């Protein structure tokens, strides 16, 4: 059967059967990475960023790279709150 003739449900079923038969951990990790990239690409295409959003994101990433994280972990916050009681 030609892949173009298959319904989405049939394609999903065939893909799952193939993936379930794979034993090699590295192959499974590669498949997962590919699927995650495709899903991200699909999301980006469905909701592209404006130029101003891209600039803001680039600025924030540059600030993070330059200064590191500026927050504290949830555990640190909890400890601070408990020490104030």
C-alpha cells in the first residue's frame, strides 16, 4: 500500500508497529529526537514569531548567556520562607 493512500490513523498504527519492534536504544533516541524536532518545527510554522518577538527573545538569550540565571530554585525559596517563620 502506498503511504499517500493511507489514512492518518493507518499511518500512526504502522509507525507505532515499526517503532515497537525496534530494540536498539540509540535508534529509539534518534527517532524521538527527530519527532521532537518535527513537532517543534510544526509549532513554529503554525505560530511564527514576529520580528519584535524574535529580537526580544535574542536579547533575553544574550542576557542569560552573559549573566547566567537570576532566579532561585523552588527548594531554595521554600527554605527561605520556612526560615522566616
